[in-house]
């Protein structure tokens, strides 16, 4: 089947729905981050111990990226997408039925493991459409992914406050299951040829990382950006709760909407992925984030500055993510799931590191420490870029 015929199977309506599904599936990972206080009170455990739930979900998701997403290069992605949504729905509901917190942590791990749907959808769509539309369409899907991170926190807090933490999981479970049924009837078949061995696919991951310079560069850019992004967002509630603001969690939730606005504003980045100088656009995206943290370090006590930083950080982070995914999706079509898996593992490892850095640095060095740590992380990405590209630029001269 030609690329033009394949593209016709993805109507505008279906692509919009797939973007929404990406957002909802990613949001599953973030509801409990704002519900931990309610959950710890329900199970009568120390608030400091409740973080195990968020950690287990993230670990499960990372392992899903590493071991489940590459299955898309072995089997048709359509049944994988639908199965992942059904499992995620059942596990979300199971989390409301468990009798102990430890059982909820276990259920949360498997929920995270199964919620990799968005990272199955993106390579599925990108490898089954014509190349001239790929950058723009993938950018729209990534908008869903990015909004899911923010919407999960906002909606989790709002619905949780109104109806309780159980209702958040139950509502999410019903929505995910309904969307799985929709995709069963609406999603076209996967037209890309597959590998014969899952074992060989996993064994090919390290050589693939070694072979693809673009992949290594995007992993560094993505990990650095998400690390810095999480350093800010994890500490934001602490910043707003302390002097001179003394705001509650509701205000922190409102800042999530500012992040959504920033993500939408950066929607143009998908088209830049087709530029011959795309790596320079990556550097600009990181520069936007770097400048934002410099301003944060100087003017964090001004609410207007905090609002501005929240917006610009999401612009830079979203722009960087779209560019990275656009570059990866130009590589070998048969390796899309593996390439995406390696990228997202690096991306979420960077985010996990950012969460850990934020908690430690904020309580030790306050906002100044947050700004300095974030700038260091982003500057390390620049160092990597200039070292590796200097090596490449010198190589032809050495051969001569």
C-alpha cells in the first residue's frame, strides 16, 4: 500500500481523537501526584511514605517503554494499542478496590507499565502516513502527550477535591475503556513489515543507540529539558506555599493551565522538524528554558515573573520535544518503535532525576538552588552538542 493510500486511513477526526487519547493515557501517570495526601490519609500511612505510589507508577511506565513499546516492531501495533488501554483501564479500577496501600503500589506499577499507549500510537501513525505530513501530525500527537502531563495534575486535583480520589480512578477507567472500544472500530491496520524475533529486537537496542547519532543527541536534549522542567514543576507548589505568596494547592493547579497555554503556543515546532538545521532549533528551545531559569533566579519573588516563567518553560520544553520526535521519526521506519522506546526511556529517566534534584535542592538552597541546578543541567546538553559536533566537523579533515 502506498504512503498516500495509508494516509487516507487517518482522517482528521481520527487524528484529533488519537491526540486526545495520548493526553488521557499520559494523564493516568499524574493523577496520583496531586492525590497523595488524600490517599495517605485514607490508608492511614505517613505522608512521606505515600511517594512510593508515584515512584512505582513511573518505574512501571519506564519499564513499559523499554520492554512493551519495542513490541510494535514485532507485532501489529493496533492490537497492542487496544490491549494496553484495556489493561490500563482494569488496573485503574483495581487501584480503587485494594485493601492496603502496598497493594495499591503494586497495582500502580502495572498500571504505569500498561499505560504506554501514546508511545505506541506515535510510531504507529508516523510510519503509516506520507513523509510530507509526518512532522505536522506527530507534533499534534505530541501536543496531546504534553497536555496529558499537565492535565493529569489539574484534573486529578479538581475531581479529587470534589468527588474523592477513588472517583478520579473510576472515571479515568471508564473513559479509557470507552476509547479502546472506539479504536477497535476506527483504527486502521498496521501496514509496516515486522521483525521475526522479539529477543532480537531487544538485543538490537544497544547497537541501535550506538549507530544513530541523531538518537543519542535527541536523548540528551530530551532528558536535559524534562529534567529541568520537573525541577521547576516539583518545586513550584513549595515556592507558591512559602513567603511571599502563601498560596494553597488550588493556585498551583491554576498554574497548570498556564503550562497548557505554553504547550499550545509551541505547536508550530512540528514544522521546524523538517528544517535542515533542526538541531539549531533544538538549541534555541533549550536557550528559552535556560533564559527562563536565569530570570527565575533573579525575580522569583514577583508573581508576574513566576507566571511568565511557567509559560516560557512550557514553550521551550514542548518545542524541544516536538523537534526531537520529528527528527527520530525521519529515521528507519522499521525501527520506529525501538527508536521511540530508547528516546522515551532517556526522557523519563531525565524527568525522574529532575524530581529527585528538585526535592533535595529546594529544601537546601531554595529557589536560587533550583535556578542554578536547572541551568547546569541545560548547559550540559550544550556541552554534549558542541563536543560531538566538533568531533564530526573535524573528522573529514583528519581523513584528508
